[in-house]
C-alpha cells in the first residue's frame, strides 16, 4: 500500500512561478551585448562609453583608501547613513556652488552611481501607466529603467541641438506626463548639448504645465571646447521640480560606483526610503575614500589632463571619419563628453553592418536601440575616449574596409 508521502514524492513537481512580466518585456542592453562580443583584445572598439583606464589616478585613489583604512577603519568599515558620507556631500555641494548652482550638503543623496539615482526616482515618482517624456534618441539604460517601472515612454522631437521646446509644450498638454528625462550636456548617445535658451524654455514649460524634470549630467565636467551652460536646475521657475543627477564615474573612476542626486526635500526623502529598500546605503569605505581623495588631490587639475586627452582623441576620430564612412555620411562635432553621432546614407543599416565591422576587429554601437520612437537604422554612436589617437586611426582604417 502506497503511503501519502510516497504518493506525493511520485507526483511531478509543480512548475516554478513565472517571472514578473515586465522582466520579459524589457530587453537587455544591446550595448552590453556588443561589449561582450568585442571583449577580445584585438578588437578596437568605439562601442563602449568607457573612460580611458590609463588616465585613472590609481595612485591617488589607492592612497585615499590607505588613509581612511589606516586612520578610521572602524568607521569606514561599518554601516552608515542612507543619505551618505557628510564629508562627501559637503564637497559635492561646494563644487556645485562654485560652478554656479547654490547647494548645501542637505540637498544631496549619495547613490550607487547616477544610474541608481535614476532607478530611485522611478520608484519614487512613477506608477504603472504613468507617461515619461524622453529625448529621441536617449540614454538606453533610462529606457530600461522607465520600462521596468511600467511607464509609458513618449519621445519628444529633437534636432541637432536637442529637444524642441514647442514640441515639448504640445506633448505635455496632450499626454499629461509625470516627468521629462534629459541629458543636456554632451548627451548619450548623440554628444549634443542643449543651448541655454532651450533650457530656459524647458524650465518654463515645466513650471507652467506641472512637470518633473530629471536632468542627468554625468558628462558636464568633460567640456573641452566652448563655455559651460547653466543647468536647468538653476533656471527660473523649475527649481522646485528639477532633479539633478551626476556621477564620479567619468571624472574619477567608474568602478567606484558613486553618484549623487540633488533635488527638492520631499522627493529626496522619498528617494531615501527607496534606497533603504534597495541597499540601505552606498558603500561606506568607497564614500570615505572618495571624500579623502577630493580633500587631498586636485581633481580639477586631473580633469584638465583628462579633457586634453579626450579633445585629442575626438579630433583623431573626426579626422578619419570621411575616409572610414561611406560617401554621403554625416556626423556632429561635440564640445565635450565621450560620444559622436553619425548617420550613414539612406538605405544603410548600421545594425546589419556591425557584423562586418566585428569581422574586421572594429566595433561601434548601432543607433537604433537608443530611440524611444521610430528608430533610424542608419545611425550609429562612436565613443572616442577609450583608445589613443594612433589606435583610433587604426580602428578607422578597419572600419573603412568593413563598410567599403
């Protein structure tokens, strides 16, 4: 006679419960997938938005870690407050104030890179079905973040200078969105910078229509031509509804995974609660080392070296594009940042051509995945920061052969 326990053991196991539907609906990052394909050392890759590793101040960063671990190990290896290291917040506030945006330490939340700040804002602001406006094209990971939050993503028309304020105004009136997401300085993926007049117009629309603005600025300190442009966060009318995100990834080292969020008190408090649910707080020792580095080292002098190198690399890329891309192609000339945006002639598909490029040991990122609306298959993003001018020249020769 079979016992109940034996009967249960003989039965087939029940299926594992399904994953959340949104995880199936939101695809992985094509950029990350391309980086995996091009990890071979013989590939010259214009694909990843990677800072030049030889420019990292590894000695200074190591000294900062040594100092905080030697002088206050019990503090820096302990749990910490969610809002972040007071010294680091004070230093970031001082840098923002010096650059024209009055800020106190209490206005800031330290995050695990600016990407976490974006995720916290999505948690704090968005209900499933809420509408989010974005530039078209826009930062790919932002599209993933908003899609995972269940938002409806609507693209705002743009031109070579960025978002069109009149089109934004009409869309806000028609779609009643919760927020607008922008990368106004040296945008990823296009490298363009939004002019001051348009920033002021965007702030005016937000104030008049009732709209949050998320201003993502990881590249602003990488300007190597022209004059800095005022943040939207400092434009009249939008001060109480603009959140500024930034990161130490592009100015110190991305492996630190340190960023910050500056925003109004009520929203910042909601982000603190969301962060407590996510990770309690950003790494105590990493924050302490970053604060010590900023106290002991001259970050601005380091950035001057980085900007000079990136300017030279941008110029090397620009110098060879006419021979590398098919006749009739076009591209822009960014004043800073890490990226250049190009368009192949009509009828060309950058995604289909990527396979040929990889076969020639060179890579780029097709532009299509960055579009929230109808993609332009002829576009591509080229990063100029990772390789030396000589390597860039070699990569362009390979690209010319692949696309010729």
